[in-house]
C-alpha cells in the first residue's frame, strides 16, 4: 500500500492506449490511492466511463458543464484535492492544448486549476510523436516542471514500429511511486531558513526604493523544504505569493527588518538559503511627511543613501556548522563575481543567475542557474522549473551538510 491516502487524478485522452488506463486505475487503487478519473470526449470513443467509474469507485468527470449546476466549480475543488495529476495516455492533441494553456474540456480545464505536480505519459503513432510540434510541446511541459513518462518503442496499433507506445503498467506505477518517495522526509529534523522577495526602502511615507523580485524562487525553496520534512522559516519581503503549507512566514519590508528577523533566528538553523533581492542602499533619513514639489526641489531632488546591513555576510561571520547558500544576479563577469561573493561572504554555495538568459530571472516560473561551489566547481544547470531548481539546491545543501558532519 505504497500510495495509501494519496489523492490521484487520472486523465484519459483519445488514444488507442486508453484501454490501459483501466489497468492503471486498478493498480493505483490497489496501492492504496484514492483515484478520480477525468476523460476527454475522445477518450470515451476508446473506453467507457462506466469501466473507469467502477474501477475508481467514483463518478468519472466528463463534462465541463455538469447537469447539476451547483457543481460548476468541480475543477477548482478537484484541483485543490489532488496530490498528483497523471495523464496517461496523453494524446498529441491534449499535449498541445496543455502546452498552450487551453481549457476547452474537463481535463484541460482541470490541468490549469490543479496545484499539484503533473505527470504526462505520451502515447500516439510514431510520426505524431516525433513531429517537431509535438516535441516542442512536450519540451514546454517539461520546462514547466511536468514529469514526462517517455513512451516505449515497439509495434504500434497502426502496424508501424517506433516510439509512441504507452509503457507497461509496472513502468508507470514505478514513476508514480518514485514521485511520492523521492526525497520524502530527507530534511526531517532540520531547521531551514529562507529569505525571499524584494525589500522596500522608505523614501517618505508613500514612496520607496524597491526591485522587481517576485519572490517565486525563495518561495519554491520554502515549499520544497517543507514538503521534505524540514521546519521552515520564510522571511519574506513584500510579495503576493501564497504561503506554502507548513511554513512559518515572517513578513518584513526593509533590508533592516529582514536582517533583524533573520539574525534573531539564525542560531537555531541548519540550512539558510538567502534568495531575497535585498536592497544594498536605503535612504539615510526617510522624510516623515510626503515629499512635496516645491521651489526647493525645482532643480531636482537628491536623496542621500546609506548601505544596508548584509544579511549573507552577517550569517557567514557566525555560521558554525550550518550550511549557507546565497544567490547572485550578475550580468557581466558572472563566474568571477559569484566566486568572489562566495569567498567574501563565507557562503558554502552561490546560485548564480544571469537574468539576460532566456528562461531565467524575475517573475517567470523557470530559471537557468550555475551552482558555484566552495571547492571551485561550477555546475551549469539546464533551464528548469523553479520548483525543480529548489529541490536541487536543497540536495546540494544536504550533501554539504553531510560532508561537514561526517
Ligand atoms: N544579500 C543579503 N543582504 C544584503 C544584500 C544581499 O543577504 N544586504 C544576499 C542576497 O540575498 C543574495 C546575495 O547576498 O543571496 C547577493 O549578494 P549581493 O552582493 O547583494 O549581490 P548583488 O546585489 O547582486 O551584487 P553587487 O551589488 O555586489 O554586485
């Protein structure tokens, strides 16, 4: 019963392999999962909803607009309920719709509403599978963080031979169980502190100096650390991200407040990940009243700035056994600057971003990072979802910690 208590949605699309979804539902239920099935209209041409309703012991979702109008927000409820959405088999058509965020049937609408990870098992004729359009769409899903269960090569329903066959059930079940087992609980017993988002430095009561950080990267690390069992403290600048489950969030505004909140809690942390884009300068003397236009400032306004406390440096000075990870956003001499930062601030690793590379930087859901290690190694990572990068950062933090405590 490796999947006991897990809530899994099986999405079924119009592919000759749709009959295998019955086996998948049966295996998932046998492994202890609670299963709901959502079918596209074409899927019903290949397998009957009655079969899947019987095996999943629940009504199958078929319609965008159910007869019972009170249930019109079913996709939102199901989206919150699910721990995993697996679309198997996934047709070329559904993959294309997912890649473009279309919501024209029950399954594609649900795929936009779910908050859980997505697994996609493409199954189609070889020529459709290898077509550049399909491959590009699969790549979009992969970059967005979806797990792709690669099709197998073999004889297809058309008689052609090549890749496109839905893998046998043990392969799909292995992917599902590995997904839930991966890294589960490996941070249990550890305290992890994360900073995220921008800071706002007051110029007067209504104006501030800020930056474009969305906080997504730091929040992704907090979410991953909590999922992996850590006690997580997230010190967040002003952002509009939802607080991940199980995370203690402390909202701050300025660099000074962030510094104070972090230092208060630093001694008890095992891992600190400083992803916040902290302002380096703050107005020396913020005006008490809103600054008005006047004859005095007709020629322009000069605001004197002073340096803010450097949180990463302060932690580096007293880090003891804890693991300290910083970020660097560089647009030139990236490696050299990041290595200098690592040494000067006594960090164990720097996550280096170059916002000019496509897929990296502020606001987006993906990032392209190079991990700079204390021993001089530079690990260049591919473009990936911020959630996937978050897990890699925590993997490296754990590895550094185990070397240190050996
Ligand atoms: N940082 C911090 N406190 C500050 C400034 C930065 O903790 N007052 C942390 C950031 O969270 C990040 C790293 O230090 O982990 C970034 O270093 P920083 O030197 O600020 O980088 P940049 O601003 O990108 O660099 P610089 O101004 O030195 O080019």
